C-alpha cells in the first residue's frame, strides 16, 4: 500500500470527493457511502480516508464507550499480531470496524501498527491523531504520534505533535525526547548532512575543519553557515547532553538562521539540564523568543490585511490575543518563581496596567520600586495607574517624587513631567498643568504636543484679557 495524493486520482473521482465533502453537513450518509467506495479502490489516499472519517463521525457520533480504555488495553496484543501477520488485511478489517464506530480504539491502533509495518507513516500518524483526539488524556497517543512523524522524516509535524502533547502534559520526558530527536534530525536535514557522500561522522570532521579555517577570519552571519554550525552542535550535544554551553551555542545559531521554532525547542531542552533548571535567564530568553515569534506572525498577518486579505484579520486578532495572554501568564509565572527579582514584578505590573487590571498592577509596581534600576520607571507607571483609576492626587504624589529623583532632563524625566501635567489637567488645575508642560517646552519644544498645549494656553489668556 503506497500513498496516493488526491490530485493523482482520476479527475472524475476527484469531483466525487469534492461533492461528498460538500454533503458532509447536509447528507453525511451519502458522503460516507461515496468516500467509502473511493477508498476501497484507493486505500493509499489519506485525504479520502480523512473525509470518510469525518462523514462517519457525523453519522455515528464520537462518543466513547464506557469500557473503551479497558477493551483497548486487552485487545492491544491482538491488534499487533494482526498488523504483523498481514498489514493490508488488518487495515481493511479495521476500516470495517470504524464504519460502525469511528472512534474504535482497537481499530485505530491496528491501522497505526499495520501502516508502520508497511512504512506508510502518514497513515499511521492519521490513526494516532484519531486516537489522541478521542482520548486526549492519554499521553501515549501524543508520544506515538510524534515518534511516527520522526520515523517518517516529517520533523516539523513531529515537533507540532510533541508541542501539542507538552501543552497537555508539561515536562513529559518522552515528549521532550521526541522534541530533541526531531530537532536534531531537522537540523541535520537542513544542513544537507544526510546525503550519500560518506557517513555523518566523517562529514562532520571535514566540515568542522573547513569551518574553523574559514571562520578564523570572519564572523558567521549567513543562515546557511549558521545551520551547518547548528548541525555540528547537535551532534556534540548527543555526546554531551548536559552541557548547557552547547545548548546556548545551538540556540544562538538558530537565531542567526532566523529559525525561531528550532531555537525555542533547543532552549527548552537546555532548560531540562541540571544547570538549566536553576537559570532564570534561560526562562526569560525562552519567553522572549516565543514573544518574538508571535510578533513576527502578527507582522505577516498585518501585511496580509493591508494587501486586502480579509480573512487574515481574524487570524491577526487571535494571534494578538494569544500574545497578550502569553505575556501575562509568563510574567506571572516568573514572579511566582522568583519573587525577589523586581524586574519581573515591574514587567508584570506594566502588563497588568495594559490589561486595565489597575489594582493588581499597583501592587506589583510598588514591589518593583525596591530595585534602584526600576524605581523611577515604576513610579512613572504607578502614576499612570493612579491616573487611570481616577486617583489624581495619588498620581501627582508619585509623579512629583519621580520628577525630583531624576536629576537630568532625559526622556524618562520628560515622560514623568508630561504625565504629571496630564494629571493636573484631569484635576482641572490648568495653571499647574501648563507649568509642568513649560518645563519640557524650555528643554525640548518638539516633545509630543507640549508646544500645542503651551500655545493654546496663551491664546486662552489673550481671549480672557481682550
């Protein structure tokens, strides 16, 4: 049994598949019959099998039986024997069972094992996807899915499967190992380390020699060389799995190659080492990389929206929402684990204020003042929090304190004075407000809209004196 793409089917069959897909909601029974017939003649077409499964679920539902888990465990040996003896026949028999119960555990497991025997890894992965969807509390399904994609040399799919599993089962060692394997193999594949010209070890030795000579006179800047360096480091990590320095190096190479997914995967692996578990800077770096990945996605989606892609707006909104939630969740987690690191408290307070959680923000910002580096920025942000909360007198108090502590007229002091003027404005104290704006105006008349505010004040005075 070999894979057959939908586009390789007879054009008439392709039209029938399209028609069946269109009937999934209104007439799933019809869709099921059509797709079942096409699959019988083309068992290697994954797209048809996926469509058939959707139709079967629409007809029969997806409810699990009370004893599915027990029965699945008891029948696992039988499924393995059937798959080993005659994998093609086992797949056909499993499909007959799924035609009556599309979430049948034994049938899906039989298809997975039989497909692996045939080295038809995409079909095996589909079966494991079905098992994971039907029983998402079973970590083994995610492990099997990730490893199946690795065996099929589909490393991005493997990383996605392992990532989905780790979201449900954080810290699972088997899933983390799958991430490592997929990342190593993806790295070697990108660096073209798997062609027929010699074994990996000899190529690595020759390539290392050449790279050392070449880079004695220049800095690595191009993505191709960075990936080659990463491939060499991946092999070294296999020999020295607890070397945190090697993990730092490989992360740097992937960042240089603009491969954030691989950089994050290797950084997460490095954090599992003995030294990595105690290094808060790695946790910060991981969150920074994930945020950068979200921001890159947002930029691409904004470009698509600008280009007239209306559907991209919904994706952009969802990505922005996920980014906000991730930043808040990460900052809160860092504060929980490192309560005496006031830089984390300042970041959390700032994010809470952006989310309009004013009281929570105030509490974190008050803690952040204990760090001399963040004291004045924390006072500024506290002033903004009090202003947003309508406590203008408290805002004036915090901002005045920050103003007196900052000795030079830098950007931070201008910002503090501007916010102080705004607080006075909102209190109805126009004279006090303009006195603050004048301080900025005398140092930098082009700062924000202070010139407009000053000119408007004097115009009002002229009108009053006329």
